[in-house]
């Protein structure tokens, strides 16, 4: 009977068993030997077909949702429904000044010179040559700044090869699309031009569609999307939301295809092309190349698409600002945004943005201007003012000690030390250097304990430090530094013990250090400068700033180092907690040069109870 057929099973063997049980209920097959007959092969086919269809339906249903889709074309399609277009490969960009010297040139020299888009430069990174080109046409006037020189300041160059594709508009093709035929094309360099026909010398420049605001039937906008073949393609409006090109118009796609992040960090460029026939050209690098990255990954699309949909291209909350910047700006390793009400001190009516770039520690002035004047323009609420602040790094100095059983490993102490050092480095790379990167003491200990079977236990003492570069000019009396650490400071309760320590620097011809003394009636402490005479600390400057122990801040002032003093001074403090959590613009990073590792044999593991005599433990502080 049909009611005996179980349709909920997906396993092949169970499907076949259900089919046999069903047939056994029929009088025609009640005495049939299903295992030894040809009917068994037919049941295999039926079970396979059922299993195949069930799995196909299961996979098809998964592909209908952004969270579960595995095929990139389906992920991109789901994201498009949320108004999100994945990011293409991005070319590294650098900023240079190009100077054309015509001092030794004969004949008449033009009053101005044009640096064309596409002018080529070259550089070398790790022994490999890369080509850069000028992104935007620029003009310079002869002798405007320096006699007999054309100077092109703040020229933006990008790594890649320029390419042009020409298509003919055929309105007999419904929803005609124009594909960019390189999967490593940087769509941020794309220019879309339309001319009436092949012989026309005038072009209409189309801009990328961003919002329906002020878009009508005459708006020259183009639409960009990634197709199922993982290529980007351009299409145009229908005559209602965007101007529709006429039949036989010529569409030109002008763009760069690039090697992505491979040439990040390039800082020495040489001109390949001449400019206006002149070849005496000097290149001065203003900012080294950075921002190059690969095409957006599937997981990144899954994460960013819903955030962008939530913001609806409007910057109201701090999360909206994060989503919009992540969508439009590429040179981001980590980003943090917070409202002015959460700032310290509160600044109502502001949104704070802090970005750690992919290569450098801070954004360039040009990148900040791009975010403020291009990406956020027209999206911010009138009553809210966005403010970009640089990341504030707290660096960690680690004392690492571990005990090991030599009977469980063939590695020497030096090799074990190298393994532990790599473990600390991996932890720093994977868990820190980002705005939500919490230094979790127990996790690092666990990673070290698991680094080698012979390691019995470990101990890590973290110290926080920052580095300052004071002005050494004798006329400058306003050396002011405000250091904000990620944790309150450890205080032993003894007023005679320094909370901070510093590296040596020179003042009035003597070697001095920063220390601190208590302030009567306050939990804060006063920074002082001292020298060491016969093992005793002698105060040189009584008041060089203050320490807020609870807030984890140090203010330094009223000091000017000697001209022959060191350029930088390192300030080190002990955190009040072994776990350190960044806030707002703060990041935590382990300095690999300041990781001290001490291995020792675990005498108890080797010798049992007799090993307790020589067993030693690590002190809490240095």
C-alpha cells in the first residue's frame, strides 16, 4: 500500500530498503527474492535516481540563499538583490611629483605642458618589474614654481596596463551588456565613454550609478555588475532611469588590469614615456604605493552585503559609516567607528572613524580627503560631522618562559625557542593588529603549550609601551605628548616604586630617565626626570607631566632633550590586567623584537618528586 512508502529518507541504502518494503506489500511481489533477481538492479536505478534528485533539490535550495550559496555567481546574484556590487581587484596607488627639466633644451618651449592619462612609469619590487601609469591628465606651467621646469605635483599613479574595449550598440539586443574581458580589471579606474559613431571625435563621459536621486531620462550613468562568469559588465539605462544609447553608438571601456597587491610598498619610480617630447624627468615619491588587493572574496560579500543593505546608502549610525566606507574604500585592513557620545571626552554630533590601512599604519592626507569629500559626501546627515582619527597603537613587550621535558622531544632548547617565537608571531598576526583584536592571555598560553608535546607549561608577562619623538630644539618648550594605553596601570601600592620606565635620553649633558612620584591626596602620579648617581635616583626635573593610573594615560611636557640625545624614547608600563582590550581607535600589536623567551627543563617531569628540589617558578614582575 502507498501509505507504507517512506519518503523522508535521503540515504541511498535506506531509499532502496523503503522501495523493497513497499513492493513486498504488493501481492505480485510478496514472495520475490529482491537480492538475487534482476529486480534488484532496477531498485538500484530507482534509488539512485531518487537520491540524485533529492541531493540536487537540496543543493539548489542552498544556492537560493546568500548564507548557504557556494557558487560565486549565485552569491553575487543574491548580493545584487541587496544592492551590493562586489569589489574588483584593486591596483596599488602611489602619489608622486613629476618634474620636467628643460634647462638644457634648445628652441621655443611651450608655456604649459600636459601630462596625459596613461603615461607610463616603472618600478621594481622583490626583483620583479611592474608598470605604473598616470591616472588623470594634468597640466603644468613653465617656471611657475622653479625656472625652466614644469612641475606636476601630487600625481596619482596606479600599477597595471591600460586597455580599451570598443563595442557597438545594437538595440535589437534586449538588455545589451558590455563585458570587461579581464578578470583582473580594476573597475575603480574604469571610464565609460560613448561616441555617436566611429568617425566622431566627441565623447560623452558616463559616470557610475550610485543613487536614484536626480537620475532621469537624460542622466549619463552606467550600471556595473559581476556576471555569472565572474567578469564585470556594463549596461545602461532604459531611457527612464538613465539615458539609453542610440543604435550604432560606440561604447568605449577604458580601464586598467593589474597584479593587485603584488607591488604594494613600491617607492622608487622611473619614467618610461617622455612628456611633450622631453625626457629629462625626475620623479619624487610622496607616498609609496599601497591599497592593492585581490577581488572581494565570497565570505567578504556575505558579510558586507547585508550591512550595506541595512544602511541603504545613508550614513546615520556609526555602523552605516562603516558599511559605506567598506563598500567604497579599499585600503582597509581594519576599521572602527563610534558615536561622539561614546568618545572620551564626549563629542555629541560627531561620528568618529579610524582606519588601519593594508600597508602603512595610517591613512595619507589624500585618502582621508577621498573618504570625506567623495565617499561620504551626500550621504551624511546634516547634523552629524564625521571625524577621521589615526589608529592609536599600544605595543606589547613580552617575557615568555616555558618548561619542557627533554625526554619528549628531539628538539634542542634553541629549536624549541624558535617554535615558541613562531607561535607568538602567529598569534600576533591572526588575533591582534585590528580594532577588535583582544589580547587574551590564556589563549596565548594555550597556543604555546600546544606548540610542542614536550612543553609542560608556560608563563607570559605582558608590558605595554609607546614610543615618542620629542623636539630637541632649545627654543621649543612645548614638548607635549598624551599617551593613551589600552589598560589601566598596575600599581604595587608602594609610593616609592615607579609605575613607568623609559629608555635613556640626555638632558643638560647627563643620561636621564622618566620616573614618577605620588601626588598627595590623589590617585594620579607626577612624572619626573631623574639620573642615577652611585646607584641612587636623583631628580633632575620635578614636574614633567602626570599619570592617570585608572584611565591608563600619561601626559608628558616641560622637557627638551639635548641635541645629541637619542631621537626616540620608549615609555613602558605594567598593565593592571593580563587581558588587554582595545577601545575606539586603539590597536594592540606585539613587537617581535621585544619578545624575550626563556626555556628551562621541567625537573619534576624528568625526575619526579626528587626534581622538586631544583624546580623554579617565574616571578610575576621583572
